[in-house]
C-alpha cells in the first residue's frame, strides 16, 4: 500500500508521524505525538508476548498508519478547532468602520486583560526562575544543589505549560495541551542530562526572564492609555452635567481633580468637545494597540515555548 | 438505483459522516457507564469491544474528540503516572457531561426512529 518502509519501533513510528505532519501547527504535532505515544505504549504493555514490530504492525489497522493519523488530525483541527474558536469578526468595509469595529472584537478585550495580568505573572515567573536558578547553581557545589536544580527545571516545564494555556485562551495562539514526553528507554541520568541540553528548556527560561520587563511595559501601557482616554471622556461629561467646574488650577494644571467631593478641571469650556473626541479616539486606538500587542506576544510565546522543540 | 452502480468511496464517505456525528455520544456513553476514570487507550478498546467494530474509524480519531469534549467542559481529566509507560491522561465525565449525554442520547433515539420509519418498506 505504501512504498515507504513501515516503522518497526515506537520512536520510528513517531518520527514517521512527525514527518507526515510536517508543516502543520507545531502545537498540533505535539498533541498528535503525545496521543500516539500513549496508545502505542499501552498496546505494547497489553501484549507482553509480542515484539514491538508486531504490535506496531497491528496498530496500523486499529489506530492507523502514520499518514492516516496525520490526515485525521489535520481534518479535526480544521473542522473542530475553527468551530470552537471565537468566530472572527465580520470584515467591515470602510476604514472608519474597521477602526471602530475593534470594540466588537472579543480578542481585543482578552488581550487588554492579558496586558494587565502580565505584570503579576511576569513578576512571578521572573522571581521563580531567578531564585530557583541561582539557589540551584549556587548550591551545586554542595550535595543538595543538583537535586534542587533538577526539581527547578522540572517546575519550569510545568510553568511553561500553564503559560501556554493562558496565552491560548487570551491571545488565541494555539499552544500545546500536553506535556512533552521524554524519550523512553533512557536512564534517569540520561533523561536529566536531556533536560539540560534541550534547547526548549533554555528558551523557556529566557521567556520567563523576559516576562518581567514585558509585563511592566504591557501593564504600564494598558493602564496609562486607559486612564488617559477615560479621563478625557468623563471630564467634559462631568462639566456639562454640572458636576465639575472649568478653568481652575490647583497646584498646577490638571485634567480632572477631585477633592472633598468637588471636581474641577484646568481646561476651558471651548476645548471640551475636542477633548471628548480625542478621548474617544484614544480609547479605540488603545483597543487596537492591545490587539496588536496580543498578537505579537502570542507569536513570541509560541516561538520560545514551543517552536524550538519541534525543529530541534 | 441498481446496486452494481454503488460506489465504494461514496459509502465510505457516508460511514465517515455517520461516525463523525455519533462518536462524541459514544465516548460520553462509555465514560458515563464506567465507574472510574479511563485513559485514551482504554476508552478506544472499550469502544472497539462494545461497539462491535461499528464505530470502527481509526482509533486515533478519538483523541482529538476527547480533547474537544474536555474543552467544552463535558469531560474532566488528570494526568497520572503509570507503571507500564509514560504518564496517562485519565478522563471522567462531568455533571454537565451527564446532562449532555442524556440530551444527546434522546436526540440520537429520535433520529434513529425517524430514519427507521422512513426506511420502513424500502428494499433491503
């Protein structure tokens, strides 16, 4: 049926599957390999009398040959994934409609929320990585340093999976849902060695360290843009409803000053309509910026947390 | 239509469509009957045994469906180490999953009955 040599060991089967899925989403490849390995190992464990090659040959009819499995995963991904994802907003025609249409895009809100959240997660990741790494490395001259370092590297893998879930839910970038299997049939020490030579371990560490400055920038941008645009919008409204007075300076110029329940602004009345329009434009621009940053950050996360492992 | 004109790929396509619609119901049913969490391979084998090979698409197709059911909140899962290989992901049905199972089973029976009623009297 197929001119290619049929795989006779589990690593060969997985390699074959990986080749058949070449060009697909790395996260999908990751999941497909994980599922196949679970099935193959279970089948092998259920049939202790049979050789690995026999089991693999039998599996081709029940689980599917690598090419068939690849087709099935590609199919499901296109039909089900698109069904589960939030529908993309309809293409709006005019530039103006596209600019204001961002308010109807759930992805923009999710990205904005991610920008606010990233300060907290960024601080946590950074502290975890820096503390764990330096304690482990520092103590590695004593006997407890090495096990600490190994535990730390294991914890980074779990964190990477958690961050992957956050990124997929909020930024819409497909990320792996299963941890990466270590290669079977290697001793504990070899597996520990693999953890240190795996390029993904190091790129994950880099990502977590980067998350602190990025988190600070994202948070600051989100908060200051939101605060500026919202105050530009409510100041004119408060003046027009009689809740605030104009042309008042208290210790310098200010947009909106609230003291003892008395609100005031340094703006003069004629500029209020302009400020309102500017605030509304800035609010929409903020949503666009959030969506753009979300998209870029999704790509960064995918590159540092997933991609390197697939092509290493 | 004469039976010799019957096209094998058309039949296979039809079978594939049938199983695409029903496989999630079958998976919910298997997990709904099981008293304990099951992992992917176990579920596939149970379905193969009980379903008598009727839902015999390739079993690799079950895994993405399991994952999607989990994403929809109908299943719940946890990873546990196993002595015979890599850690396994165990699935169990949620309360929402049981509701969905009841509704889908009713929908399935209604579909089956109406298709049977329409087929009544057609030649074998």
